[in-house]
C-alpha cells in the first residue's frame, strides 16, 4: 500500500489513544464500584460539592445523586466499548501475527512491553521481521480507518 506518512502517524496516535481509553475504562469501573458502595451508605445523594462555584443557583444544584454519577461513568464506558468495537472491525483483516504485534505494541500494559525486541522475543520472530510486519499492519489499519484519503493516488 502507498499510505501517506501523516496517516501512518495518525494511526499510531489512534492506537495510543485507544490504550489510554482502555486504562480509563478500568478506572471508571473502579469509580462505579466505589460510588455504589457510597450510594448504599448515603441514601444515594452526594453532599460534598463545592459551594464556591458560581454556576450553582440553589442547594438543589449542589446535590448530585450517585445514580447520576454512575450513569455518567457508564456512558463513558459505553463510548470506550464502541471505540474498541470499531477497532475490532478495522483490525479484522489483519493476520493473527499482525494483531498480536499491534496489541503488544500499543494496547497491552505499557509497563511491561511495547518494544520490538520484547515483541520479537514473545512471538519468536526477529526484531526486523516484527518491525516490518508492524509497519505493514499500520499501513493496513490506516487504510481501513481513513480510507482512500490516506493513500497516494
């Protein structure tokens, strides 16, 4: 494929943002769990809002129910799940090896991996093979995500 360099970079950034969203999803789940625990203790109402914000008009504006907070976080999780479903559609045509490389490089826990050396060791390929397959997978994803506008005509 003949993909423009800026679309290759956009695709890499898209994958990095997807990793951030997955991390955020885990945080949101933890927040929901804490809110549900507090909800059962406080009859479902949060009284800890700051009065200093000038947009509040009355005491009713200061009270935000735990249900509202939980619903808001669940909506954020739904958006993240939608992003992941779209990624799964875009990556459907990648080979299993290409998917593994992309997942290890961008989507798995960044503290443990991400380098071509680590991926090569994990998948039992040479570092140069992994780099080549990575570049091919990124080009395919760029085309699937951005379409014809990503290619040189």
